[in-house]
C-alpha cells in the first residue's frame, strides 16, 4: 500500500482573496475548487511540485463552531500559526519577481546559514519563509 501526505491546509479569512494571492502573486496554480456548502475544498499547487497541494480553508462548519472559527481567524491574523517554507532556486530573483506582482515582504533577502532567505505573509497573516535551495 502506498502512502504519503497529499494536502496540508492553512486557514485563510477569505478563500477568494487567498486564491488570488497564491495564484496571481506567488505563482501557484489551482488544483481543486469544489463548493459543498457550507464547506469549500480549495487547493493550490506549486507548478514544480504537482504531488503536493496546499489547502486554503476557512475555519468554520463542519469542523468548527462559530466561536472556534473566530478564535482561529484572530490567531491567523496575528501570525500565530506555524510558518511555511517556500524553496526557490534564487531568493533575490524570486523576491524581485514577487514584489513586482504585489507581494509585501516583511524581510528582504539576507544571507545566513549558508543560504539566502526572505519573509512574507499572505493576506490572512500566514507567515512564509522563502529560502534559496542549497547548491
């Protein structure tokens, strides 16, 4: 039997806003967008990693009650959720490209630990580190 992680989800405050950000600004592509009220299964993929999907999910039914959903929204907005990592071939080039597309970086590319990294957040507050692949 074959096994593996296929989807990892993050919470977003607005799925349409998140979809636009990840596709238009970060460069991912839509994988799945299925509406089954009250839930919408929305995933994107990095074009060079088609076996992995990033789920863009709203806190709420059927998994969370209204109070829990509101608490999760607040935590995400504060950047309290675990950070995500995007590996790129050239951090400075990716920074320039993504900045031109409207991504707002909290940390410009810097050299450290034998590589280069930068940091940004999505519109919901999820934090990302963009790290240059080691050669």
